[in-house]
C-alpha cells in the first residue's frame, strides 16, 4: 500500500476545501492551493469563504493543528488532487483552461512516484489531456500514456459525487469511482482515498470514470426535464402539478422528481453538455433535456409578467416602475449559498432589467456579488411585506412556513400550496 504523508489540493472551492480538510482531519499534512488570495488568507486564519454545514469548525480545527495550510502556488507533495472548475464555452464546448493552468502550476514540483488525481467533473478524455500537458512540461519524467505500469507519475480520475449541504458526511460515506490510466494508478488512488472513505472504492479506467459522473448528472437532468415539462403542461391544462406528481408517485414503479425554475449548479446544468459535445448525433435525448431545463427560466419570467399585468390592471394609477417584486432565493438549490449556474439568480437579474424594483431574499448569503449589487437589493425576509408580487425560486427552509398574505404569487417550488 502506497503511503501519503503530504497531499497538495489545487482548488479550494466547494469540493476542494472539504476534501483537503477531511484528509487533514485524518492525520495527513495538506497544502491547499487557490488563486483567490482572500480564500487563502481566510483559510490560514481557520475561517472559510463558502457555506457548508460543519466545514467552518473542521477547518478551524485542522488549521489550529497545523495539518492544513493554504497558499497561492503548489509545492512538493506525495499526491496532488486537482479540483478546479470545468465550465463550458458559449458554444457548449468544454473549457479545460483551469485544468491546464493547474497542470502547468504543479508540473515543476513533480517527482517520481507522485500520484496526480483529477477530481474535476470533466469531458471524456480530460484525464488523458491533463497527463499530456504534464508530460509536455516534464520531459524528464515518464507518464502512463507512454510507459504504462512503469511510469514515474501515476494519474487517475476520481470524480466527486457529493450533495451540497451534506458534503462532509458524503465524502466519507459515499462509494468512490476510481479510474486510473493503468491498474497501478487506480490502486494508488484507492490507497489515497481509503485514508478516510468508508464507502467502496470501485476500480475502473479513467474514461469510464469520467463518463460515470457525466451519466449520473445527465440522468438527473433528464428526469428533472420531465418534471419541468410536466409543470408547463399542467399549467396549460389548469392542473396542480405537485398534486399530480404526488398521486403518480403512488405507483410502485414511478418516481417523478419535483419541478422548479430550471436547473443550476456547476454539475447538472453543465455536465450533460460534455456528452453532447463529444457525441452530438447520438445524444439526442440528453440535448433535449438540457434545452427544456435551460428554457424553464423564460417560462417563469412569463408567469411573473402575467402577475404584473394583473397587478397593473387592478391598480391603473401605477406603471411598471411602481411594481415591487420579492424573489425568494438566489442559490441553485435549497439551504446553501452556491449561486453557480443558478436559474433563480438569472430570473432575478432578468426581472430587474425590466425596470421593476426587486427585493432579493437569500438567507444564505450576507451580500450580493459585486456585479449584482447595483441591479437589485438583498433584503431580509421580514422586509418582504412591501412587495406587490412574490416569486418563489428556491425552497429554502426559511420560506416554507412564511406564505405572504398577498395573492399575487408565482410559486415555482410548490411550497405554498
């Protein structure tokens, strides 16, 4: 079994920081690397820059024990974990620039026997591409694509598969898919994750591991698209979609998901496009599901416009600039602060551009991102009573028992009946 005394985690976001802190809590020295100086400074003070239950206490403890530290550049270590974003370009092609940058940054510190794991959710072939970039930077070392089991550097793909809000528990309890470029690479990665993973570490190859994560998220996306399309159909037919789904799910082999304002987050809203980009002729259902979910925010905005028209008809002395809309939730899912690819945030931004006064209610953040602070106000839930129209975009726990008295409501999550 390979021993790992020092790990370098590149990317200290929603996956990288919990992973780094969990390794540190299990006795391994961890150096975290991020390009964000504020994140690095906060972590070194034992603080966190993201919201995840219990993460703040864990980071505080492992920093105090000098097991975790953060810096702007990589360093020598026994293993490297790359957990950086993988967005897509305007044409839905995957953008691997952050993986490329991470590979170039860590390459100078590699030494024979090192393990490099790509955790970032990636298109098929990304792990091999990372290995190629590393090989270009370090011609003095050998890599699995040319030297197989005898390579100096071991490379694997091990996608994260945790639920925001339960990351620390699921990092430990969930099974891990471990896809090495060779069996020796896979075994080294298994040895690393078994430091804290209690679930099974299941061995495969890198390409299958990459496709496994994309498949998991595409499965969810297709099923959410069915629910979202159903909600639009039910609105047309004057049927309560939430009652309908509840009734249909009483069938022993039916399990319809819940509709919403769209699909957000860095995974489900992005990963299916990685499959489509590689196999555009074959991925017809996956593409259609993405298009259904991407179009749902426009449908929600149309529903809000209908309510605005009702309000102005009942109040002919007012115009659109006199209308105040309360938008409940900006995050991409309940009870977290993550705004990435959030349909709720996009809907709120587009409503603000209509000239409306927007009150954004998001209990999980303290302030708006700088590029949004001049578009609408972030307010407390108790300030919502001045709103003329109420739009539920995220079913945060704070909202569920706080239905407003006003009747002009667009409830995309069905929390108010």
